[in-house]
């Protein structure tokens, strides 16, 4: 399989936006999905999959003009692309770098699949999970104790 | 004695706390006359959104034997939850009517709602398939009474380990003791849920999941039988086949140890034949009676009564 090295990637610099670097190989499309970037997005989006990083490992990169991540989006991204680096670009420069880490707790962005869980029944409480394993990713509902993992989890990300 | 306010799980109860409840229950059992007026003027609210006989009656009996009063309802249909009231609102309302409450609900996670919305102590009287902590505590009390200890015992839980709400509560309670060996006996469709297994793995406890009791029955100190419900099986032929292999008769118990005891949370259907009832090892009716003492001890503890 032939891969391109990062330094050979020619992409126009963006003035303002977000570069998400060191995404696990193959996960870039999922990242765009989580960020709600679809074919109607009005600004430049550059995407590279399976490029060689400086460390010679494969990675994906996504560059999005005019986009700032919300905390909800960052939380979701940390679950699908742990250790990816979010670079906030301002005036063509990297203004801030955030390394995504899987949090200990996940709140509100994911629903419990147990229909008998209080979080699914009009009670004044919001879904909340503890991360009980990072690799593989396993969440546990703080209310009903059920586990959320594998496809049931990835379908919600 | 340490006081607590909410009992929705045995996971977060320490061995010391469990032991303090058991020793109070034992004192009550020996001298019930000393406790007749401990809860004078106090009201226990019974909020049973699902039907129950034993748990509800034994909570009622416990409060009445302490000199307190009771009020409440015994089916979601007769309460305003049928009109769509949330549990949170029901609890806030009952806070003005009673000093302590026991709630049985089919929804799971009710404990978190109680912690957030109730200013009075609340006890689970059974929570979905998630937990039944007071049943587990009376089970542990019964075992402790029979052996003088729980450490080091060989205990089997048999039947529906997936939907039986007492099972996780009993397992987390047993996990607080030392050197307990557990056998979990069930058809493969009714094994413990993955989150329960995951938690058991986090305890210093030996447990074996098997599907046949015959190889281990003679070594056991305790066999805890639960009901396998017909509705759990999509294929009724499977149910009929399994039913007979999870049935306890005097023959099953031919070679058990002298000190062996047989427990069941009741109601029993036909997983223990009536001929077993007269054997000295059959402790399930005594177990049900112990429920009153354990619940009296819990009510005293949660109300902060010495
Ligand atoms: N103005 C810009 N437009 C597009 N991409 C940029 C811009 N500035 C930096 N990047 C990209 O953001 C990522 C992080 O940049 P940098 O901090 O220089 O590198 P690194 O994190 O690899 O040390 C790199 O993939 C880089 O190509
Ligand atoms: Mg780089
Ligand atoms: Zn849940």
C-alpha cells in the first residue's frame, strides 16, 4: 500500500478554523459526521486519510475553515478519536492546541439504551456515564448500571 | 452506629454497615418488646408502583412493630403516576406527608432521583431488575444466623440470574465478605448481566458460572434458589426442558452437608417441591420472617433512632 507523507500534502492555509490532527487512521469521516459537516458546509474542508505522520505512523487529518468546536463536539470527538490534537487556527497561526483525552465521565451527549432507565422516562435527570474502560471503550450508565459498548455505542457517536 | 439516608444498592454498603444492621436486627429479634415505641409519631410511606406481597407487608409489619404508622399505595395504577406524575414529583410531595419512604418501581435508577429530590430517607423495595437491597440484606442475615459467619462459605445461586432483581444485590453483599466461593447456576439465557460480572471481577471473590448443580451440591453450605419465569423464554419448549433441571426435590438433596441450608426469596412456584419443606435444611419461611427484623433495623437506622 502506498501512502503519502504529510510534508508532501499540499493544502491551502486557512485563516480561521480548526485542524484536527493525529486522528486514528480511517476515522476522519466519522469526525466530520460528529461535527455535522456535510455536503452543504459552505467553507473549505480538507481531509486526508492514512497519511504518514512524522513518527511514520498512519493518521488522518481534517482541516475545517470557519469552524470552532463546541464542548459537546469535543467530548464526542474524544470518544472516537482519543489522542487526536485539535489546533485552533487564528490569523493563519496555531493559536491553541488541545490534546483530546477520553474523559472519566460522559454526560448528556449519549443516551442510555435501557428503555426502563429513569433517564428515558420523563424524569428530571440527564444521561450520565462513567468510563469504565478506555480500550475498548465501555461506558456504564450512572443510573441503571447498564453497559454501553461496541456497536451500540459507536452508533451514537 | 453509622447512619445512612438512602438504601438503593448494596454495592456502596460496607461490611461494617451490614454487620451493624445485622446485630441490631438480632437484638430486635431477641427482645422485640424493647422496640415497641421507638417510632411513635413517625410515618412510613409505602410507594409501590409494582405489586408485592412479602416486601410490602414486611415493611408495614416492621413499622407497626416499632410503634409507627404507615400510609401509601400498592400499585402504580391507583396513584397519580397513572396520570403522568414523575417519580421526582411524587417524592417531593411525599416529603411533606411522611418521615421515611420505601419505593418499589419498575424503572431503574430511581435511587439517583431519590438522592436528588427527597429530603427524607428512602429505601428501595425493589428497583426494576437492578436491585433489591433489603431482600439481599435479609438473605445475608439468614445465612449469618445459620452459620455464625459468612466468610469462607460455599454458596450457590440458582435460577434466573439475569432478571432476578435480588441477584446483583446479594452478590455485591456477599462480595464484602472474605473467601466466599460462589457458584452461579443458570441456563445460558439467564446468566448474570455483563455489568454485574464486570463488577464481580473487581472484587476479591471466586465465582464460577455453571449450568448444572449436581457436581457441586454436596460441597455447598448454602443453595439460594430463584424462580425461572415462563415469560423469559421465547420458546416454551426450552422453558419446559429447563424447568425440570432447575427443580429441587428431596432426591436432589440426598448427600448435602449436615449444616447445609436451602433459601428462596419466595414466592416459590415449582422450583422447590413441597416435600422439601419439612427437611431441616429448608429455611425459606424463616428467611421471610427475618425480613421484618432486618427492615425494623433499617428503619431505625435511617431515622437515626438509637
Ligand atoms: N493556517 C493553517 N491552515 C491549515 N493547516 C494548518 C495551519 N496552521 C497549522 N496547520 C496544520 O495544523 C497541524 C498542527 O500544526 P503544527 O502545530 O505546526 O504541527 P504539529 O502539531 O505537527 O507540531 C499541522 O497538521 C499543520 O499542517
Ligand atoms: Mg504535524
Ligand atoms: Zn441507564
